[in-house]
C-alpha cells in the first residue's frame, strides 16, 4: 500500500526545470562512487519545508524586502535590539518550530543509515535534519531550538523560553507582517515597544539563541572538528547552498585542496561552479529521492 506524501511547499523555492535524466544519472554515478560522502546543506534544502532563505532569486528575503538579519555586535550591545529580535522571534516561533523535514532531509537520513553518508554539516539553524533523524551531523551555525546565557553559559530549550515570554507578556499581542528565514517575523517599532524580555534565571545575564549571528564567528573547536570529518571523506556534496558565506565555503576550498570530487545541487549559481566536478540546477527534494 502506497503512502501518500504531502506536496512540498514551493512558496519560497525559485522556479527551475525538472531534473534532467542525464543529470540524475551523473549524480547517481557520483554517489555510487562515494564510499565516505561528506554532505553540506544550506537554506535551499529547507525552502521546500516552507522556510524562506536569504538569497534565492525573486523569493529570498533580500529580493523581497530591505530587511536584514540582526548583527551579533548589535544584539550584544543594544537592549532595544534584543527586545526587537525577541519580540519578532516570539511571534514567529509557533509557526517556525512546526516546520517539518521534506524528502531531501529524509533521503540524507536514509543515506546515513545505509552507510553512504560519512558526515553531514548543515548551515541551517532550523533543526529539520534533527527532526528527520540524522545523527552523524554538525550544526555549523547552531540551532534556534536552543538558547543560552552569554554570562554564565546556562542552556535552555527555546520552547521553555516561549513559556517565560508568555508569562511576562500576558496581554501583549502583535500582528506579523511576513516571515523571515530565522524564525522571526516583521513587526513595527510601535508593536515591539512594550514587549518584555526575560533575563537568565540563574544569573540575570543576557539570553541569546544558540546560533552564530551575522558578524560572529564559528568556534575554532567546531571548525577543526568539521575539518577532521572532511579529512576522513572521499567526496563532497553541496545541497541547497550558494556557499556565499565563508564559514561554509572554507570547507569546499579544503575539499578542492584535497582533490576530492565535489557535486553541487542548488538552484542558481554558487561560488563553487567554476571548480565543482558536477553542478545540478534542481530542487533538492525532487532530485535526491531519485538516487538509490
């Protein structure tokens, strides 16, 4: 008995042609020849789950609005910036946290179970790989489902923080004006003005999502760990990323230096196009399930 699957949400997916059979065959050969595959995913793998990205042509945040994500230094320095960030995040959290993995996430989980995938690195902070069941994985930029204190390091679940927000803001309401890629929504300054933000319950310090904001850096310990996993691998697949952010791109440069074959699956151009062994311009959730 066949089990029907929900159709992908294509609201934030750029238009592209169906996979070319010859390209499917090329990727099949690439994966079949890989014994220890290193996979790096980006926002383009999650757009089919209904999460917008930043850079996609026509449908990404940068194409649709003049909004920009919060900068690390601004968040740390400014109480009003934190108030604005958390108010937007509070409104967006119920929807953002409800997003589910799509076929591409499930395929990568299955490859891991079959021993095809040596290590997965995601640049995404949406927890969809975790929800899919991937375990041999590094969240390069952290995850919005965790929160920590900048002062004492205490960690709590984002879902727990939502309860603290609700207790502090029992009568506060706001109507959202669109959804952003990192789980927040667009609100006016007037809407944000009366929103109250809790401090760390242990020390009174500043609470921050466990993610690498723009302008911040990934820890050297995590970078070294990922380089070690790459050193153990024999090929690299980039899925759903233009690799514009250096924190991920450096691993592609390292793979090129090691002369590893590199396949890129992304709608639109990437920084790797001139040295990738294979470039495919298809939806991750449409092409990856065709590979056996």
